[in-house]
């Protein structure tokens, strides 16, 4: 294949990735509103495509759920370094990333049950989640510690588990504000006498 042929193919691959990302974003939006059992036609309508397009990319609902999960894990992972670069302080970056992590956790209506199913495709998702997000949280914690903004013996995994536990009630009650409670937890990481800056 010539260089010209290769360069001609690159835009199509990039377009395909963008199109798939848009489809996964649409599926995530529908999952938030209606749960992971939402009809495929609703996802197709949100994405502005036909149902055949969704089935072509994701032949089964399990394939779609796994792809949405991985897509959102990647978005959360990518946000860590970007926030460190753009926020006024590492602690502010940590706080904003934790907010994104909370959103990720509380918008998975029904996903926990699906992930406990016998489908072999779900088996590696938890390890994938840990492998991608724990290093990002560790980087944010280490940066805030190095800047003298926080003092905590908690590891990234411990903090993430604590946040996860605070998010459990969000699926059971519309009056439960997981972000507010997690904000109290994150504020507790600050060194004495310093308030959270966003």
C-alpha cells in the first residue's frame, strides 16, 4: 500500500472513532435516563442513527454496555492529566476529578447487576476499571501532597472505594446528593486551616 493510500484511510478511521464515540455518548445518556435495559430504538434516536447501525457496531446489548463502560472509563482516565494541567492547583484538579468519578459511578443505572451476570465479556471490566483509574487518582493525590495541599494516609484505591460507598445511596433516592457527601470527604483531605478551592 502506498503512502497516499494510507493517508487516505486515516481520516476514515478517525471519523469512525468519532462516530463510535458519539454513539456511545448517546447510549450513556439513554442509560442515565432509562437504565441499561432501555430499548435500542431510544439509543438510535438519541444518536441520530438507525437501529441497524447500532447492531452493526454492537451485535448484543452486552457488547454495547461493555463499550459504554470502557468509553466512560477512558474519558475519566483522560480527564486526570488534563485537569492537572488546567486547574489552579492540584487539589482543585483532584476535587474536580472526584466529581467526574462520582458522576461516572451514579449514572450506571442497573450496571452493577449486569456486571454480576454470567456474561464472560463482563469478567475483566472491574480489573480494567482499577488498572485505568487508580493510577490517575494516585497521580492527583501525589501532586496535591507534593504541593502541600493535602495530608492523608489514604491510598488512591481506598479513596475511590470510600467515594464508591458514598455513591451507593444515589440509586435508591432522588433526595440523596452523593456529590455533596463526597465533597465533605474530599474537604477532609485538606491540611488544617485550608479550605477547598475550585
